């Protein structure tokens, strides 16, 4: 603002300055010279309490199993009712006896035909049999001409 006041003219608009105040709020420590005194008293008296207390007891039992399982069948821990079962694992060395085929022997039959000339004796056997169903009654005889046997000299 200038110290000289001029009247606005018809051509110039009237201008009014806008002023804004800013407030800064804060705290500070001031020594008032007064102190605060606190006095504490403790009194004791017996009180009876009745509360239920829980106590857990663990019973550990080792159960021998002695069973061989594969690596992919390794069991984890499991629950059987209130009992937690933890398998104790042990790696063991397994020695196996296996059969190795070292070689094969191939045997092939080869047939050859050849002529053989010899003199032999031929025999013919025959037999007779009769069957009786009742005493005194005879059934006709059956005569069989049998196989041939040969004797090679």
C-alpha cells in the first residue's frame, strides 16, 4: 500500500488487499517450581484360592519293529489316538547275490539221412482169453493178434 491515497477512477477497478494470519502452536517445558510427591502403602492379607491346574506327563515307549522298507516308502510320523508315533529310521547296507549270465552254449540238432541195410528176425504174438460170468457158462474166446517184436543181430 502506498502512503498516498488515490480515489479510484471510473476506469480502474477498486483493489482491496487480502491479509492472512498464520498461527503456530507448540508446547514448551516450563519449570513451575512445584514437585509432585507420591506415597505408596502396601498391605497384605491371606486369601484362599481353589483352581484346577493341568499337568502333562509324557510316557515314552520304544516298540521294536525291524521291518525293511524302500526309500520311497519311508513313513512319517502319525497319530494313533492320543499317541504320537515317530518312526526311528536306520539305513542298512543290503548285500544281494545275483546271477550273472557269463555265456551261453547253443546246441543245434542237425539231421542227416543215410541208408542202412541189415537182416532182422520178426515175431508175431497172439493170445487167447475167455471170460466166465457164471459157473458153468462159457463165453466165446477172444483171439488177438498182437504187435511185432524184432531182434537185431
